[in-house]
């Protein structure tokens, strides 16, 4: 298995410019507090939606963009498509709660270089960033499993319109209780020896 040090040695000597795009403040703050501890990462932006991401790419000049799928207004897939059309050098790394084959395959078909779930370990977020910077694709374990033959990968990826409708339906189905998964104060979580191999979101109450 490729180690963190092996991947780091393959990247450029300069810091990797990273932008986080997620409409949940706790997610943004949690990721920032963790990723800022890595000296080879430079967190240059923390944005709240796809429209803001599209508008700020030229100014922030990210190498890697951590992009949530389900956001109000311009969703992650639409934002990725527009950004990559204008700035094909940006590596899009999808950050999502969803591990269905449709989500994963559609994200990849829209040009994303990687797909990770929001409950992956802290270290895996970092490794995913380094991996896509080396020109490789990165899928977390459950995303890879979603694309395995057993998951019926003959299904066509969703179109942008279909994906938008699906995201809207899922968002509408969320209850006030289910939204409590975002209320853990991520900013208090640091990647110590005790937490670095644990999920950066593991302390969230699940419903």
C-alpha cells in the first residue's frame, strides 16, 4: 500500500493550494483545523457553495478543491463541470455523504479526480489530496466498492439534470433531527496520535 511519505515525495516541493467548498460551517472548520496541521498543504480558501467556488477559482488558484456534492444553488457536480471547463488544471476531490454507484460514477464522469466520504479517517483525506496531486485518481474504500461489478456498474451515470433533481429530493427528505450530524464542533478536533487514524467526523451523532 502506498504510504503517506511515498506520496509526499512525489509531489511538488511547493505547498499544495487547497480550497474547501461546503455549505456546513462545522465541516469547513473541521477540515481546516485538520489540514492546516500538514506543512505541505496551504489552505487558501473556505467557500460555502458552488457559485462561490466558480467565482473564486481565478483568485485563489487552487491545486486541489475539496467539493461537497449537496449544496444550495449550484451543486457540486455542476460547479465541477464549469470549473474544469475553465480551469482544467484544478483537481476536483468530491467530499460526500453518499456512496451509491450513481453518485460516484457521475462524479467521475464530470471530471472529478477523487471521491471520499465524510466519515473517512483524517489521514485518508490528506492521502487523497496528495494522490490526486500526483495525477492519480483516488476513491475511498466504499466508493470503490460502489463501482465493483457486484454493484451493477452497467447503469448509466446520471445526467446533470437528474443529479440535481436527486440532490433536491434527498435534501428535502432531511429532517431537523438528521441535520444534527453537523453539530459536532470539528474545530476542537486535532489530528493527534490518538485521533489521526480515527474518522474526523466520527464523533458526530448519527441518525
